[in-house]
């Protein structure tokens, strides 16, 4: 089971930020207009998180894990899956929401005012909202490949890390 947790850490940490990561500025934005950037970012983040199906995001965290467990031949009953879902929702719904709401500060530090306006303008279109609302399913669909990639690379990386750190 430890192996599953190791493989889950990277995708779990990265998942909420994949869409945002593509838009990040390579250099920090100027400090002089941070208050304005923060205000606009906060408006965008609050609106997008309010529209977000947080429970679907959380389900996307454990479903790929269950798929992998099943692929290895282990049976997961509907009752067990319901218990796992309840556990994940109970433990992750509130912290995940908190993390998502904290994006305003990150955006204000990393994006320019024009970039934040562009994200907010995109989100305010019907297409933009639909794209963002489908993001949990997009990321969940990528999770099995991401987990397999991390697992495969860790077999090479961990021994090399040990060698480097010796």
C-alpha cells in the first residue's frame, strides 16, 4: 500500500494546478500593482471555486487508485468503494477547497494583471466555465497514465537519488 501512496503524491499535488500551470508567467509580476492583481484574482478564484464540483475533484483522487487496485486482481466491493468515497470526501473536501481558494495569492504573485484578466474573461464565457467544470474529469482521465509514469520513473530515480545522496 505504501507504493500506492508514493505514486499518488505527485499527481495529487499537481492535479489542481495543471490548468493554472500552463498560464503561469516565467517571472514574478511587478509588485507595484499586486493589490489590483490580488483583487481581480480573488474575484476569479471565488467564482470558479463556487462553480467547482469539489466532490468530483475528490472522487478523481481515488478512482484511478481503485482502477489500479482492480487491475492487479483485487476485488473492491461497492460497499468498500462507498466507504473509500466517504473517507476521501470527509478528509479532503474542506482542505481541497481551502487550497483552491488560496490560488488568488499565487496568481497575484505569479501572473500579470493582463494574464489574470485573460483568465477571468475566459472563465466568464460559457465555454470557459464549461472547460473549467470539466477539468476534474480531464485530470482523472490522465491519472492512470500519470501514476504509471511516476511508478516507472521512480524505479530509476530512487536508486539514483540514493547514489547521489550517499
